C-alpha cells in the first residue's frame, strides 16, 4: 500500500495541491497553490516539509512556466530563473530545492521552450523517487532482521523506501520515533506512516533519546540528512546531533541517509543554517506551551561532525564519512 505522504504534492489544471502536513494525520486538508508565489509561501509556512518542498518546487516552476507561454524565450527564461531563486530561498539549508529547479531549467534549455518545464518536472520527480528507492535498499541491507531502529524527524521517501526494501527482504523492523519538537513531525508523520506500513512503532519524547540508546534496545540510529558536506558533516533537523553523540557513546551505529553528498559544500561552513522564528517553540500544534514573556530560540537544523557518523547511505551505496569523494569517482562535473 502506498503511504499517504508518499504522494503529497500534486499538479492539477488549477495549480499545485499540497497536503497540509501541519494538520496531518488529524486532518487531511489540501492547500491549493495557484501560483509559484503561493507555493513558496506554503513551503515557508511549513505546509510541506522534508522532501515535500522538492516536489513543490518542481511543480511551482511549472506553474510559473504556464504564465510565460507565448513570451520571447530569453524573457521567459529569465523570469523562470528568478522564480527558481525565489523557491530555493524558502529553505536554504536543504539543497534539494536547487536540484528541483535545475531539473526544470535543464529541460527548458534543452528544448529552448518554457513549455518543456512539465517534462523537466516529471523527470525530476522520477529521478528523486528512483534514487530514494536505491538509497532505501542500501539502508535495508545494513539492518539485520528484527532490528530496532531509532529515527528522528520525518525522513519521507528515504524512510518509506527503507521499510519497503526491508519488508521485501523478509525482514521485520521495529522503530523508536522521537516526537520532534516543535512541529512534531516524528509523532504525526513518521509514526503514522510506519503504522500505515505495518511496522511496530513506539513514540518517545525528544528528551528520551539518549536513555533509550543507553538501554541496549536499539540496533541502529537512522535519519535523513538535509545536507551532507564533502568532509562528512551531517546537517539535519535540530536534535540529530544529540542523538548521534549518544549513539556513539553507547556503541550504536548512526547511518545518515542522503541521495548525494553536496559537492558545493566542502565543509559545514558552506551550509547556511536556517533559523526560524523563536515564537514557534513557544507553542505545540497552535496551542501555547509557554508564556509569551519567554524568548524562544529555533535553529531548525544542527550539524553532526563526521566522528559521530558511522556511514552515509546514498543512492550509489554506503560510504564512510571520510570517503565521500568516492561517490563522484568516474563522474565528469
């Protein structure tokens, strides 16, 4: 069965439909974005997260291209490039959005026609899913049968493809999910999807991770990565660093998933860490959890040094955090 969140961004004649992950699974509302600007706003407002912004950016570019048909190509191409920058700037820590816009622009450039944006988006959509499937299979190969896995935040297709691959191998997995404050992606998205897929799932609060890792119940820590630098730093949802340090302390391997290390980011200094409004940590699901007199701080991501990373799982296989150059061996850039 296809998990609901595996198909949460859809292009229609009226615009881009995005499943509102802020309400899921209690409500299953779709937000209709009629313009690329609407798509950008939806990404910024956390209507969609994880790989959702990648797909939203693909089809946001298509919406813009629709408005440019009939214009001289050079003028239309320039406007589409400006839209790409706008979409990429909605979530600057994750470089997937730039890959989405690049896929569309590549198709447009090859055809010298903005109407080819749709074909570029379809190609980008297929490529992301195929790479996630390959990554999931490589991850499943690392996990023994009856393994108990801890994960943090919502790894989206990386997670669902890992589970699917393990099930296809005849393996049974169990999961501990951290709730992931302040949006509770682990509680609402990860746990719900794992249950959909028939997986034994236990939810823990963010503060329980180290204790559960210490207990000896966990065989592996597996998370997605929003970015992995060429020197092996893993950038992911804030809280990943603490879990990785605890896993290292208690001898639990940490497998970080990313389709590819970022050749444009040699070190962590080349990755901008997004800081969101601190007021977001003063509430849970729209309800106040602290007095507004308190200040909030919300770095949305943290950086795990390579010494705490057992390996990085990509679509091309598994690499040690210190050997990520091997991912690009034989590839002309």
